[in-house]
C-alpha cells in the first residue's frame, strides 16, 4: 500500500504503469518487474515522418531548381497539334518599276532650265534638263578649230600629192616615147617611175593618217568612237551633251535639279521608270538567306483578288539584318498599282506536309527553339524541357522532338524567367490580393 499521496500518484501515472508490473515470487511475495521503454520505437516513426515531409517539400519547392510565380492571365499558352504544315514566310513587299534608267550628266555644268516636273510622263528623247557650261563650249570651239586646221592641212597635202602624181604620169608618158626613140637614158626614166610609185604610196599613207586623226578627234569631242554608218556632229557633240534627254518612255521621278545648281560630271539628276511594267521588291530576314531561292512562288492579294509572283533575283548582301529579293508577276499584273505601293507576300519555301506543330510566339526569340516551358497535366505549373524545333512560319513552328500532340506550352515571351526551371501559376484574384 502507498504510504503517502505522492506514492499513490506515482503509482497511477502511465510511466509508472509502463515501467512496473507486479509479479508473484515463489515465496508468495509480489515483486516489481521493469518493462522495456517505448521511446525508441516512437523516435524511429518520427524520423521516417520527417524524411517523408522533407522529401515532399523538396519535390514541391526545390526539385525544379529556380521557381518563378506569375499570374496565369499574363501568359499565352498554346496546344501542340498535328496537321499539314505550310512552309512559308510572310514578308512586306513594295511595287517597284521593272526598269530604271538614271539621268546622269556626261558633262558638268550649271542647271539652266528644268523643262519637266517630277512625276511627269516623258517620251524617249524628250529634253528634260538643260545645263550651261561656257568653258566647255569654248573648249569644243577650240577643238573644232584645231580639227578644221588639221583637216585642211591633210587636204592640202593630198592636193599636192595628187598634183605631183598627175605631173609624174604626164612625164612618164612623154619620156616613154623618148625612151623608145633612144632620146633619153633608161636610168632617167627609171628614176621618174620610182618617184611616181613613191607618191602613190605617200597618198595612201596620208589618207590613212587623215582618217585615224578624224577618229581620234571625234573621240575627244564626243567621248565615243563613231562606228560605221554613224553620223556624229563633231562640233556640237559636247554641247549637245549638256541637254539631258529621256532615255525611254516612262515616268520621271527622284528629280534633283534646280535652276542655278552646279552639277559635276557623272551626277545623277533623276530617274525614268518604266510606266507600265512593274516588279515587287522585299526585304527578308537574314535567317532565310539560304532558304529563299530563284523560282519560288509568292502569293498576295490586292483589292480582294489573289495574285502570284515568282522570285527572280536574290541579293546576297545583308544590310541591317535583311537581304533584298526581286519578284516578277506571273501572268497579268494587278490593275491600278503604283510604285511604292505596299504588298503583303507569302513566300512559299516548300509544299505542305504532315508535322507536329506548336503555335509560334515570342518564346522562340528567347530560347532559339532549344527549350520551352511545358504545362504539367494538373495545369498548376509549367516545367522547363529541352526540345528540338524545325521549320517556322508566321503561325506555327515544326516540332522535331521533345513534344507530343495535346501538350500545352507557354508560347509568350520568356524574358522574365529565362533562368528559371519551373513556373508556378497564380490566379488573377490571388495576384490582385498580393
């Protein structure tokens, strides 16, 4: 029996009950038997629970590395699908003249008259601009005087030679009779004959020299050697070059000539565009430099009607990240078009083929098509995944590897979370409350 209240309380406590058991001894006396403590078993269970909780916390918090939380309404999510992929690019083109002839000055001078206005329709050979160059006019006059003097000298020399030949012909005819009658020595007749042959050769050489001199003079005055059958006004060719004429029928544009302006030789004063023959020009992103080739088709619409064009020339020079392409219309060109008119073109790089596709978006510029954020099946977050993407058009990107139809991908820009491994979605309400 307990001897005090404290002994009774200790006897009723769980620890006392768990650690003391009454047992009967062989002599009939009861004795206390100590039981094994339970705390080692509870400690093992607690350790397992802690490990499980830590693993769950790590899976939710740290398994994906860096985590970014963002309201879901700020993201654009696209669904991976399978279907016909059209390999094309959309470019902005413009109507341009098929032929452009530039107006350049063969001779420098001061603008004296402008006979037409910018944008006017002109005819081939029509005078457009008149330049004034007094120094050139004096130079041409001096050259013409020199030419005339040289020509007169040749004519004078030829007259002398012809006269000498005529005289020798008469002497030979007379001396032939005297030689037959033994009135003169044969050596005298032979000397006259040699002199006659010399003058004949001299006449031929003088004529050849005169012709060569005339060609050189003409080249100096006109800047071009006259060919057979050409009629060149040697005296006025340089002065005539001061009148700028239309090289063909068309429209005068980019006129850069005002009365009183000084223009050097070779200056461009404007251009004449073909009036009824056009082409399309477009600047294409340098990414497609190896994909756009001559012969590819392009489609466009003007005033609700569809038209086609063909790539005719690719300029390989890259300027500001783009290269230039020329396209010719197939069939009849659209009616009423004008130079500078903008046209939206779909350049076909290849035919349609079945492919797994992902909606195109800003994400491609941020990742280069090497990885994306894929939405988890539960829809509460997205995880980073390496992928391999192929062809692109303005609407879709071809999926080569890493995604399956039906999966959802964040296709908006990744600039804010490029270094993240996981995106946690927040509702718009939670975002507003925060």
